[in-house]
C-alpha cells in the first residue's frame, strides 16, 4: 500500500466523518419527529427525505450542482461571500451528507420507535420537561440504535460515488475519495491498484458494518 493510498483512505474517512457529523443534529430531530409525532404533510416530508435512496446518485449530484452552481439559486449568494463549493472538498462533504442522510434518518427513527413510550410518560408525569425527558430518557435508551445508525450512515458515505463525481469531480489530492480513486484506476487500466483500493474499501466497510450490526442486535430494555 502506497502513501497515496493511505492519503486517499484518510481523506475518505475524514470526509465521511465530517458529513456524518453535519447531518447528525438534523437527522436526530427529523427521526424523532417522524417516530413520535403526527402532523400535516408528514408523508410528503418522509418521501422527500427518502428520495436520495431511490434516485440515481448522478441525478442527485446534478440537482445539487444546479442548486449550488454559479447560476443556481444559491450560487450568487455563495459567490458574494467568496465561498467556493463546486469541485472542492466542500462539495465532497455535501454530496456524502445528502446521500447518507436518508439512511441515518431511517435508522434513528427505528431506534426511537423501539424506546418504550411508557418510560417517557412516567418521566413527564413526575414533572420532567420534554427536553429533559428526551435527553435523559429517550437518548440513553436509543443510544445503541443511534450509534448503529451513525456507523451505517458513515459506511454509506464512504462508498458514495455518483453524486460526488458530479458535484466535486475528480481532482487528485483535492476530491479523490476511495470510490473516485477506484474508478480512476480502472479508467487508467491500473487493475492492480484498483483491486488494492477495492480491498481497502471492503475491509473498512466490513469493520464498520460488523460493529453496526452488533449494536443493532442489542435492544433497549422493555
């Protein structure tokens, strides 16, 4: 394994971790709302959240490109502030975040659903405020499911290719994730390097998923 491969792995891990961290707060909020509340437009929001799971990743990347490009609705605002998104590491993080967000919400929603509501009701009856109930009852009981969802979302971000390629492109040393480097090696006929990177990606994903599955098998007390 070369220093370049290790650098690619580090960048992929770093970008996936940052993307997961960015979507965690809104992911927790959205998952809790979907698991605990009924409100007008809930089905529509559920559909919009899940959309990146069924859209071709390149389609999601193209939508992001149109939104964040210089001629898009957010492009002029970003340009006025000197913020460059397209074809930078920021584009990588955004693409990874958008593509892994639905998976995070689905996993966290399941974790919140498995928390016995009677325990939350008891805490409310004893005078605890809703925020304290969420912080001291709901989150601790759902922690294993939340950690499993975080790891699953992180693994999804590590494997993302299509949206990243459209929004960030392939710039060696700048936007080259493991998935993009594998594609580049194949395009260049570097089959040995491609297989080495595939092995690296497979090992990383296996470890992450193994931990996630172990956490998901543990249920909160009834």
